[in-house]
C-alpha cells in the first residue's frame, strides 16, 4: 500500500494536476486544495480523498438538519426517538476520518470537525 508523505516544499501551482471535483462545497474545496498542495497523492489517493470529502460534506449537511430540527423526533406510537440524521452524521464523519487515516493525511480543523 502506498504511504503518502507530506511535501512541505511542494509548489502551490500543482493544483492544476488535480482539479477540484465540481460537486464539492466550498469548505471541502478548501480541504482538497490544502491536501493536494501538501501531499503527493496518486490517482487512487485522489479518489479516496474525493470520497472522503463527500462524506464530510454529507456529515455537515446532516449536522445542519439536526440543528434545525432537533436531535429527537416523534416516532411510532408518539414516542421520541433519535433523529435519523444523527446516525448519518456520525457514520459520515467516521468514514471521513478513516479516509484521512488511510491516506496518512493529518489535518487540523477549527470549524466543525
């Protein structure tokens, strides 16, 4: 398995080698650019990164839904139960973190992650 090493001396102009996938939101686009600039990824690495960032985007969307609707919803019989988006958010975040681990990419977030 390929071990991706950070390349602090790498020029920022390499972004043309791996264009940002069009479906990524602004927050994920920033992460994509940071990772591409700092790590020497191959094609598989780019695909993993894209899917991982898609999971991060799903997690952020689920988080917004839970923030708007609350963590609990009324289930069958009128009993409260956890909002399904809570599980989706947790699973998506876990998949994003696993992707970073597979790529040996270390990132620090100051926003929601």
